[in-house]
C-alpha cells in the first residue's frame, strides 16, 4: 500500500519540481532584480517606462519618481512602472 502511494505521487512531485525550476524561480529572480534596480535609481538616470516612454529621473520620492520627458515636461511616475534602466546615458 505504501509503495503504491509513493509511485502515484512521484510523477506529481516531479512535475512540481519542473514547474518550480522553469517558471517560479526565474520569475522570482526577475522580480528581485527589478526591485533592486528601482531602489538604486537616482537623479539623472534615464529609464524606460512600462508604457514605452524614455524619460530622465529628476527627483526620487518615496512612492514615485518625478521624471522629465524629452520636451522638458515633468510628470510623476509610480516606481513600479519603471521598466528598465537605459544603459547608454
């Protein structure tokens, strides 16, 4: 009886392990890297928003960034919507 239970659960455990290492773990790493990138942004950094805008950080606040567009207009951007840092400042 114990052997039957173990052999019936083994494929389920293997499936969960594959699911964890192919989907869950990489997603957690990506979320951690995004959080670190947001925490390290400072005035003068150029970023791309989730909406595709390329803007420059003017001021860092607790929950948002004050950013400047290419035409000089300033707007507030919620921190979580900063997609990535532009490497070629």
